[in-house]
C-alpha cells in the first residue's frame, strides 16, 4: 500500500472550515484514498473515500489533486465535536483476503472555541 | 444503527494469565478484525477473519490467537499475557464487497497486564 504523510497536528477555529492535507506521492492507479477519524476514547470512524474524483457526503468533502499525489479532507463548518485524530489511508480496491487497513499516526485536529 | 460491541472497556490481568477479548457485530458482516493501538505507533492489525472458522495473520500476530466459531463473534486470545501486551485493543467488522472497504469499529478494550 502507498505510504501517506500527514501533519502531526493542526488547530482550527470553531465554525471555520478545517482543511486536512495528506501526501501520497507513490499512489498507484488502483488505490483509493480513505479518511477515518478517532475521537478520544472511541474506535475509529469512517468519513469518506475517493479514487480520483472529488467526493462529498454529509460529514466532509474530499479533494484529490489531478495527479492523485495528494488530497485534502475538508470539514466545512468545524465544531468542537470534530476534535479528533484524522487518518488518511491509501489502499487498493478491495478483494478477497485483502481487506485490511493500515493506519499511520494521523493528524491531531483541535477545534478552538 | 450498526453496532460492534466489545466485552469490556477496561481489563486488568496478571502476567501469565489467559485473556479472552470478545467482539460481537450485529451487521451480518463477513470480515472481522482485531487491532491494537499504542501511542506513537498508530493501529496495528493483529488478526482478521473473512469467514467463520477462517483467520489470517495480520502484521503483529505473535503472542495472540483468534477464534471465529460464529459469524457475529470474533475472539482474541492471549494465551499467556505479558506486560508488553498492555494496550488498547480495537475490534472492527466490514462487509466483503467489491471496490471499497468501510470498517466499523467497536469502542475498544484497554487492557493492562501487571
């Protein structure tokens, strides 16, 4: 699986958009970008994933650059409950026996009141 | 609401004890996973199972075994607990499906081995 690089920590003011970058310069054509987050004392939670097009759901937007070497997760109106560690993961299309996710150390996002 | 539950939130055991961590999911998922999480190391996969009675080693299986006798239940076993197995243990499940993989996680069990 391609390696990802994320900043160790970030702050964002409450109500503003939080933009979390991820570098995955060795990504290959069949690899997806996933984002998960982990709020303190809870298990990780899936947020969004994408292949090459930008994606949006009720939680966030995912912007993937045209060369696919980096992406940005956007939380449009951050709230205090968005304080968490955010993980960017790159992995191939799922196939039998190859469903595992490899988590790095992620970005600790703190929302400031 | 989808749910993955783990038998205990906190557990304290002594070195050498046999420890069972239980995980149950109610989503009829084929795949189940056990991870451990340690500061500075992120989540690391111990074992996973893609069907009843099937198991595959993850990245750090040493010192652990697993059991999947029923689809909804996946157990992690520490045959003889050691202090270096003090950690947060997370269970997850997912559907076996094409294209992408959304894993649902339980709340975790914080195990302390004295």
